[in-house]
C-alpha cells in the first residue's frame, strides 16, 4: 500500500462533485457539506436523502449518468456508483484535470482515501489503515470514541478562549510552556464536574507560574 500523506483540506465553497446516488454517496455528500463545500451530485437516480438535500438547495443535482466534462472546475471528486467502469472514467477525468479523486473501495484508482474519524468540537481524531482494513479503522474509531468524551470538546474551546485572551493582552507563551500548562487530567476532571471556570483558572495559573509569575 502507498504511504499516504495525512492532510486536512479546506474545501469551503470549493466545487466538489459526487458521482452516485445511493446511501454511500449520501454519506460522502453530508461529510462534504459539513465542511461547507459546494456540492454537485451526478446520478440518474438518487436516494431520498439526496433528493431532500437538493430540494433544500444544499446540493446541485444533475439527474443523468456521468459524462466527461462533469468535473470541469472541480477541486475534488468522489465516485460512489456500483458501476466500476463509471468509477474508473471519473478517475481518469480527474487525473487529466488534476482534480483530487476518491473512488470508493478502489484505493489504487484514488488520489486520497477517507479515514474513519470523529469530532469532539474542534478536535478531529482520524484513523487510517492505508486502505488495508477499513473495518479495523472503524473498530478503532469506535474504541476511541468511548475514550474521548464530550469533555474534550469543552476543553479545546476553553484552551482556545484562553489563547485568544492572552493574545489580546499582547502576551506570548511559547509552545513548551503551553505543553506543560495543559495538565489534562486535572483540567478534564474539573470539566467533568461542571466547573469550567475552575478549569480556566487552573490553566491560567499554570501559565502564570511558568512565565515567571507574570500574568500571561
């Protein structure tokens, strides 16, 4: 298997084309919409979920079979049909146009694969087996979901608020001090108890102690 380069891609308002109209295509479309992409779906028949998204104006729907030229202007394409030849045609056009392409269940014909992932606020945890075993990746995701609770979403928001407050004061804290100040066990314990203000004070106190007693 290839050695993939892990990357987070900003596709806000970028044109993304999904070829296929079934439940797999729907899941891909929903993931793209979560990232605020401009999504076009090409398929002669679509599932109810895709039809609803089209009726709400969330996606552009082209009710016909894929044809060459459908990827013009696209940043990213996903082929999720049950016709292998159609999927390969999408792959060929994408490569000709330098469009990033994912062919579902065909990593050899794809530029990228989609990991198993989940969110906790601004934290995204992704697991990939480089295409060797998607089932194992999903299993690991399920295990990690139980280990990383919703308190992590609160934590990342709290840390960001403190970081922005320090920046507004015109202060700086180096990366090493941030690492030391983030006493995860204590911070998470306070958050789980519902004491977010206490967690914020603890983080600020830790930063204060590490910066020579000067309020960061």
